[in-house]
């Protein structure tokens, strides 16, 4: 009553369009990593989030927790991964980027592990949704 229905329709359309672009972006990031283009993925993530691009290196720093596949050094602004296989692992690259993002945005808090995992999972889910859209229908 207080809003023109056609305007409301346009707003819904635009909202849908934005969600769709975001999903496509996330799926593309995952695709890049899976296709050995982690450096490009990091560059696009940084650009998208308007933060400085972190460095990306293979080989963990000398002092690191055992059994980690990747880590982020806030001082060096560097994402390190255990080996070159991990450069093709979206869960790890996007997870470590999350720590970079948190620190770059408020300069102290690296965010918690659960949020980092959920952040990465969101990208992976977008990739799955776009590469296998019928999967949802098969779920019980
Ligand atoms: Zn973490």
C-alpha cells in the first residue's frame, strides 16, 4: 500500500542479481584455486574485500604448530601453506585469507576458527551450487 508494486519488484530483482553475482564470485574463487591459480584468487579476494593483498608462500614458518596445513602471519601479512598441493585446496587458502581479512580490517583480531571455517565453506558451497545445481534435489 505504501510502496509501488513495480518498484518493489525491481528491488527484488536487483537483490536477486546481487546475490547471484556474489555466488558466482565465490564459485570462481574456488575454481581458480582448484585450477592452481591461488595467487590470482588471493588477488581477487583482496580486491573484492578492499584490503591489501597478502603474500602467499609454500612452506610453513619454522615455528608453527604441528599438523597444520596452512597458517597466516599477521606480522608478515603472509599466508603459508605446507606444500604445493595445499595451494589447490580452497578450504585452506580461503580459511587463511579470512584471518588476513579480519586483521586487516580491525588490526588486531584474527577472528575465530569457527568463523574462518564457515567463511571458507560458504565459498565451497557456492562452487558446489553452481557446478552441481541438481545436487540439492537429490538430497533426502
Ligand atoms: Zn585458522
